C-alpha cells in the first residue's frame, strides 16, 4: 500500500506534467501567456487534490489486484 507521502509526491509530479500541457494548450488557444499561466497554475491546485483523493479511493478498491500468496503450494 502506498503511503500518503508517496501519493502526494505522485500527484505533484503528475500535475507538473499536466500543467505544462494545459499552459501550452491555453497559450495556443488564447494567445496570452498571462492567461495561459493563470489557467495552468489554477488547475495545479484543483487537479492535485482530485488526483490525491482518487488515488486514496482506489487503494481501497480490490478490483484487479492479485491476491497475495500464502506460501502454501
């Protein structure tokens, strides 16, 4: 099971990647660096929180997990 600290670091690293993408797309659409940066930095906060809670919920979902071996053959 991942620790809360690991989930936070994963969320932040993923958001950094996603934010660069959002800023570039916003820049192309709006033509404004200032507006693109504002959009990008705003979504860092909202999507980091959403990702963190999404990760924590999925840690409780057993779907698709392999069952641990009990060592008995």
